[in-house]
C-alpha cells in the first residue's frame, strides 16, 4: 500500500475518551439483547463506533470555547445572528431557517412545496428525506444514473442525475406536478458518491427550462467539494470554500444536517432565496422546531456550528477526512473483500450480497453482516439495504434495493489510521469464515423507518 497518499492527522488530541472493550462473550450477549440490530446496541458496548458520522464529530478547541459564549435568549440570540451570517457567506443563500437537525428542514420544505399527487425526483432516496416527501403526498422518483446501483462500476461522479430520466418524468407527469428536484451532494446510500459541478449545471439548466425548482440535500456538500477539486477538470486550483459556493449557486435552496459537514453534534438549517418560501418556512418553524432565531438549537450549539462551518472548508481537514476513508477501503480491497466502489466521502460500504452470496435478500444479508461484525471485532456498523429501504406504502411489499450494504461510517476527527487497521482486520477475519454465517428474521417490525427499532433473531 502506498502510504504517501494518506495525509497524517492534521490535528493534535487534547481530550481522550476511553472506550470499553468487551470480550467476545460480552459482545454476543449485547447483540442478542439488542435484537441483532446495531442501532439498539449501547454505545458503551462498542469499541469502535462506525454506526454513523452524524453528530459524532469531535469538536475543536475553538468550537468548545464557542460553547461558553452561548446566548440562550429566546429571541434574537447573538449566536443565531453569527450562524445566519456564516451560512449566508459560505452557502450563498439569501435566507436561513434554523432547525434541530436535517429532518426538521426536510419536514418544513416538504410541507411547503409538495401537494398530494406530486412527484419529487432525486438522486437516490434518503430515508428521512423520502419519508417527508411521501408523508406530504408525493411520489419519490429515483433519477440517479443507472451505474450508481452497480457496486462494481468505478466512476468519478457516481452520484450524478441522469437528465434523460428527468426528461422522461416531465414527459410522463408534466412539469407542474414536480415542485422541485432534490439533488443530494454527496449521495449517502449510493456509498457517499459525489455529483460533478457539470451535472449540477445541467440539472439547473433543465429545471429552468421547465420552471422547476432545485433544492439540494447539502448534508455532505464539503466532501463533495473535495471530490470536485480532486477529480473535475478546472477545479484543481480552486479553494474548497469557492467550490462549495459555486455548487450552491445552482440551487434554489438546501436542507442541511449540521451533524455531518457542519461538524457539530446537533443542528441543521433550511436555506432558500425565494421570499415567499421563506415566509412560509418562518410560519411553520415555530410550530415544529422553535423560534426562527433558534429552531430547536441552543445558542451554544449555533455558535459551535458557525465555527464548524468555517473549519469544514479547510483543505487539510477535508483532505484527511476523505483520504482516511479511502485508506480503509483500500485495505479491504487489497484483501479481496467486496466493497462498493469507488469509496465515497464518509464511509466504506461492504457489499453484503457478494460477501454473503448464500443468503437471499429476504434473509437480510446486510443486517446479518453488521451483527456479526460487531461480534467479531466490537465494531458497530449499520445496515443499508432491504431493512432501510422499507416497504412500499401502497402494496406493502418490501422495497428490494439493488444495493445491499453494510456501512462503516467514519466519524470526523475521532479515529486514527490504527483504528482503521483494527476495523479492516475484523472485516477480513469475518470474510474468511463467511460460509458459516446464517441470516436473520424479524421478530418486531415497526411500521415506518423500521431499521431504527426493528428486532431480529437468527434463522
Ligand atoms: C443525515 C441525513 C439527513 C437527515 O439529517 P438529520 O440531521 O439526521 O435529521 C438527510 N439526508 C442525508 C443524505 C443524510 O445523510
């Protein structure tokens, strides 16, 4: 392995957290107790927690210092004023509405924009995003390029929208049934795959032609900006901050989960340029989130987020973040473990179909693999396959996603390369004994977002 490709940590460690290290018997008991659902494990029982990169970021000393100057006023907190200015500066939108996290913004946007019978095209679904779209009466339509569903296809921008699919949808249902296009950067469920600047421009052009709006799910937009800098012609010498701003210039607004690329443990926002949408969002935010000057966040959290936004576009930070993920992927690939390629910005996705080819999709291969990886190595990961995809609201049948994956999601600034080695060794050990692994069945299936609370037992 060529280690020179992987930059050393661009930070020093000032505070440490000492994790528990259960033995194998302890881990077997813990996962059984959790109904073989890694979401239901106690964090105390996980040595390396790769469940998610959401809200798990290690904040900087400057962010912690910012927490001390929280202005917890009910209205007009100075931290809100700073956050609003920072978002306007870095994201370039006219209006900002704070929310407790990304799904709060999705709720507001979906309620404002969608009428029953509408269609919302997007580059692959995301769980909470699609839920809010459907709950407001829309049909979600996947318009990502076909190759995104092929875990072996290597492309620079595998998150791109297929304009032909957009055209086909407009032809079929009419542009007036499409309130907006939802363009995610990067695409989480495709493996953290980026979208090219060129594709964003094309989508903008298409949308303008048909009078359709474009909102971005900007959750991992800084990681996307790094991929553009690294891979797209003409951007080699452009600063991450400027790439981000150009990306956002092609959208009418965005929903943001601050828990990812804004480097905080909680928070989010909704942005838009349109004054009417802003007025409606301010009306709704008080019902669901809080005053338009805090939206469910404490003043101190807004301060931390404002600082986090400025740190997120630092080249050394984002380079290390994305390349550390690539390092784990490279190690697994060298050992022949099937993963989704190319490796995306926030996670390495194990391809559970190829890892456990003896299981049918109804035996939940990814859920099974996540449970066994925990038993093997104390590493907590997440299923992103048939369980996450849920059931069709009309027919009640499982959605059968092509990708059946286990996500090893790397928190920002938390783990070192040596931790990545431990993860890789655990996965490789499991791969060597994959034939002995049996599937799972539901013992409790919640009616919605079933992956969070579902319980299973071994077949
Ligand atoms: C996390 C996430 C969301 C929702 O954000 P929350 O802060 O968890 O509510 C939306 N879209 C994508 C792509 C995400 O990863």
